C-alpha cells in the first residue's frame, strides 16, 4: 500500500502540542493533511488504545488515515503501524493484513525499507524534538533511501529542498505540535511541497 496523498505525515506528541490532540488533528486534517500517526509511547497500552478510538472518527470525518507507533493492538483498529528501527515488518504485516500501512524508522539510508511501505529517515536537520540522535544526516541522505519521508527539523522553509533531494514525503512532529496555528503550518508545508 502506498503512502497517503499528499505525502505529509503528522506525528503526535501530546506533551509538545498546543492543543488537545483531538482538536489538533481536526485542524491538521482540515488544512489538507491526510495522515497522522499516534506516537504516545509513554502512555499505558489501554490509554493509547482509548486515544486511537477517540482520534479515529476525526480522521475518518476528513477522509484521512490514522496509524500508530509500535502498538499492533491499537494498529488493528486503524490503518496501520509505524515500527521502530528494529521492528519486524513481516510480523506486523502478517498480523495486520496486506491492506495495512506499515512503516519503519531509519537513522541511516543504508538500512533500506526492509519490506515496509515507507520509512522515515531522521534526523535530516537538527531538531529540538529528538536531541541525541546523532548528527543531522543532511538532505543528501534522502536520495540514498527511496521511499523515505524526511523527518527531523522539517519546516515550510526546507520542505521543497527535501523534495528536490529525493524525499518521497515529509514527516513532522514538533513543527506542527508546537505551532500556535497548526493548520497554517500544514498549509504552508503542503504549499512548499507542491501538493
């Protein structure tokens, strides 16, 4: 299964978010984003499941896809899963079915997709959201991992550069979560991408 169009993935972080996640995603989707992933790894499993149940109708209302980071139980309720770098793509696909969107985190372009539908490649630029992930890979890394979404320091100011460098799409967390007007940031990202 291919990534949603436009190829913009908004990753949640309720600790950085300027709004409660239901309102945040409603604005993000209303602005044209069609894909979000729930990355609330510190939540107990039941609370994460409840959050997915709360966010899924909002995604459906906007014709958007909702995935979840690393939780195959919650992923079975929505459109797929985003696995950590050591995740087992084949096991996730076997459990969730062929229609599920399965992605994986990559921190080096040589790691490849490993059978996933897409990978996030990070950090492309220095980022406040994930300090300690080593030096920024730089734009040139994107051309070495086809199917990668650029993640890490992505903003409307550099989105077009990421596309020109070979990114299959964009993935953002803090840029949108910390925004006073998340919808405006999404619109600016999509305009910069050229969607």
